[in-house]
C-alpha cells in the first residue's frame, strides 16, 4: 500500500467515526509526507491543525493506522509550508467555520428530518391514499385524531417518504414543536450507548421531552427485549401526555414476530394504514413527476414502457428511471424505446429470474476476484480483499434486500453503519466508473445464469 492509499484508507475510517464538521475541519488538506518502518509524518496545513491533531486526535489516528499497519508506532505532524508565517486570521476563520458547521449539524440532528421529502412530491394513488390522508390529518390535529398512527408496507413503497413528509409539514406549521424522527435501529443504538455510558436517565429524559415522535422501521425492535421495554415506557409517557406518535413497519403489528403483546396492543390502539403496490397509473404519475424534477424530457411511450416493465416497488422504479437518464446522458443517447429497452434489459431480466442466496453471492464474488469466502467474511483489511468485500456487500443489499444490521452480522459482525456507508459508496462510484459497472454486471450475470 503506498502512502496515498494508506492515508485514504485511514480517512475513510475516520469519516465514519467523526462528525462531518470535525472531519472536514481537521483532515482537509492532510496527507502523508513521509513514512519509515515505524513512523509516519503527516503534513498539515497550519499550526492550529497541528496542535489540534496532536492533542485531540493522535490516539484515534494511531489506533486507526494500526488497524491497517501494526508496525506504526509514532506520528509526527508537520506544517506543510513552514515559510509562511502562521496567520491568526486564518485560524480564526477555521474556528468560526467549524463552529458554524457544528451548529448546523446539531440543528438538523435534533429532528433528523430531510427537507427533500414533502407531501408535494408524494404522488397519491389508490395504493397509498389512506396512509397519506391519515398522515395529513395528523398534521392538522396533533396527538388526538390518530394516535399512534401506524403505517406499514413493503420495502421501497414510500413509508420513509411519508413519515418524513409528515414531520416536515408539522415543522412548517408548528416551528416550536420538538419533533424527533428516528429509526428503531438508531433508538436501539442510542439506548445501548446510554447503558454503556451510564446515561440511561438522560436518554429517557431526552425522549420524553419530545412533542412528536416518529419511529421508522419499528420491526427492528423485534427480539430486542430491553429496547422494547424502554420503548414501551417512552411510548406510554408520550401517549399519556397526548403527544403524537407515528410509526412505520414492513408489516402490521400483529405480524411482527417477538414483539411484546403489550406493544402490539398499543400499536393496534390507534390508526393503522397500509401502503400497497402502486398500480400502473400511479407508476406513470410517479415517473412523470420524477422526470420533471430532474428536468429530463421523456416521452409518454417511454414512461409507459418503464412503468409496464418495472412493477416491483417505487425505489426500483426510480432506480430504473435514473439508470435511463444517466446512461442517456453519459452515452449521449436519445431516450427512445429501443435505447430504454437496452438499458433496462439487465434490470428487467433480474426481476424475472430466480431468487439467489447469500452464499451464492459470496461464492460468485470470491470466484470472480479469486479470493476465499473466508477472506470476505473475516476482518482482513488488505485492499485486494476490502474491495471485493464491498462489492459483495453491495450485491447482498441490492439483490437480497437484507437489512444493514443483518448483512453486518452475517459478514463477521461488522457495524451496520459500515455496511450502509459501503452500499452508498459503491452506488455512487458506479455512476462514474464504467469498469465497476461492468464487473458488477458480470457477477450478476453469473448469479442469474
Ligand atoms: P420505504 O421507506 O417504504 O422503503 P421510501 O419512502 O424510502 O420507501 O421510498 C423509496 C423511494 O420512492 C423514495 O425515493 C421515495 O421518495 C420514492 N417514493 C415512494 N413513494 C412515492 C410516492 N408516492 N410519490 C413519489 N415518490 C415516492
Ligand atoms: Mg424506509
């Protein structure tokens, strides 16, 4: 591994464990200047960064470097351009920028709402009109009309969009209300963190101060007894204060295995609305609106072609549309039926063919890159292993729709955030990297043969 690869790998790790503000402020413009057997010199842009890294991050950096190369014992931080006198104004600017970013992050962390999800961009069809109407009604009558509101439906059908839109609408109408959107996985992680750090009281209090609690994917509470117990008390305390609670799940409460009876009956005590599969007209309406959003002109027949061929869920429908847009732009193609057919062939084939297993994916990836399945699972950080592992993670997620925690635990106990980050990373890379797209397609073809 050369110096650049080593540092990039390290930055990749740090990015996961630091807040965005911290990461960009302290690690921007750093690189490895020099490296001997047991020590590394890192170039930093100014004295301020040097001090900060030495005092606050040295341990973390060393620890992370050792995960990659155990021989490294010492780190030196060297100001990249020593001739230039340290500039106090520059330092002040850095601090100011850092504080501003940190504040922004804190602000958005308070509710975790993503402004891109709105009611305006949510297309109503017969599959989701009840759920949409229930969410809308809740925004006008908090805590009373439907409490809790429970929305359920399969993956990619719009639960998160709807929950987030509800939160955003409430925020717009009642800027003073404390809204918290979270997933049951995050809730669980926070609780565990609180237990480990003896901060359970703080955890409880923070949740009980909320006016509107939105928890996405509540099915992940299944089997987590301690979390369920804590959630039960949080739920009751908010509910008794007439605070609005909105939940989503991939199935109705009674069908969530190992969910305590008392929670099931709590959930059933409010309003339950499902989101089903969109019909053809709804799919056309969604495609039309998304193409418009992206400012991409698509003829009616191409839209209806995509809508007829992709019937699974809205995420895939959007994926197919994006694929058509990207390929047409990249390869300068006219978005007509013939080209769309070609572009979508791989996607539609996938839908018609067999269902594969986790082991088959690992086998296909290990065959393709000529490494062992064990290497894929174990904690081996060699670049030639890490890359195929990332591909495997991406494929498992996309072909089998396994949850992030599930993939993490099946792949040698990796953290779900790492898995999530990997999937995102590969997805993004695929947009610009033709080689990567080809590799993944070849592996896919093998799998579907
Ligand atoms: P879920 O949480 O049920 O798995 P999401 O809410 O993440 O699904 O939806 C998947 C994608 O489809 C998102 O990009 C979302 O914006 C989009 N989507 C879902 N339903 C609709 C809809 N009715 N109108 C417009 N976009 C939708
Ligand atoms: Mg979701």
